[in-house]
C-alpha cells in the first residue's frame, strides 16, 4: 500500500513539472494531539512532545485554486493507561498520513490568507511500551483535514507559510460510540505548522 502512494507521488511530480504549474512545500510544527481523549474523564492517557513534519506537491489551476498531495508525519509520546484494556502505557505513536486536499490561496499580494480541506489515508504505528521492547501495533484508517493558511511572499517564487488546522483520524469509528474507541485512534488533533513553499511559476503581480 505504501509503495502505491510513493508511485502516485512520482507520477504527480512528473506530470505537474511538465505543466510548470507545480508548487512544492515542506515544514514542521507541533500542536495538541488527541484532543477528545485529553478532555475525556474516562481516559488515563497523557500525550507529550507532539511534533509534525510535512512535504507536499500542489498543482495550481490558476492564481487562486489548486489541488495538493500532502505527506504528513506526526509523532507523540504517551503515558498512562490504555483506554480499553487498562494496561500501562509508556510508548510512542507515529502516524503517516497521505492527504489529497483542495486549496484556495491567492498568490498575487505580499500577504495572503486561505484554506485547504480534504481527506486521506493514515497508517498509525502505536508502541504501547518502548521500555519492554513491545512490538508496534499498526492501524490504517481514513482521515479528514481542514487547515487555515497565512502566506508571506519572500521572493518571486518563495513563500513563508503558517498553518493552523484540525486532523480528524478515523472519523468512521469515532461515530460508532465509546465502546469502540481506542487509545491514540479515532480523535481530533490540532496542528500548528510553519514551512516554505517554492513555485515554478512567477507570482502574478
């Protein structure tokens, strides 16, 4: 499955490079992961050290709209007790999300604001206890994303971007009820990220 995603990325890069309408970006950030679990009185898990990295490729239809393929990695440490089993936790959660996003962001001014939203596929590796050498438990599920964007022009082709938004992992299981909920599974995470983007077309002035 992962190989198929990388193949899709390569195809997208080659096609958009030929069209000369591509924009590439990368960045990092932090935030508050698994928000619902954090406020749930029945949850005994504590998440610390949230971090995220992303890389994306955007195809611009015009000076405002485009479609973006984003590869997002999130990582966080978890301690406490498992939601379902009550077993002790002292581990990490790493998730790789491949997101297809519609983005609306102007590029004709020094400073612009916009947004993107879309869905994708997340591969999550949960190591419940790193000290005991426990094996990772892998889950795969759908994710939804909505992000607000602020963009500052640094040069004709280079922009600084700040993003703040929500990633909803496994929304289907979220709606099934608390009997099916898992530690570090279906939940809402708030991401704040800072990055750079480079356009292969000059910004229109």
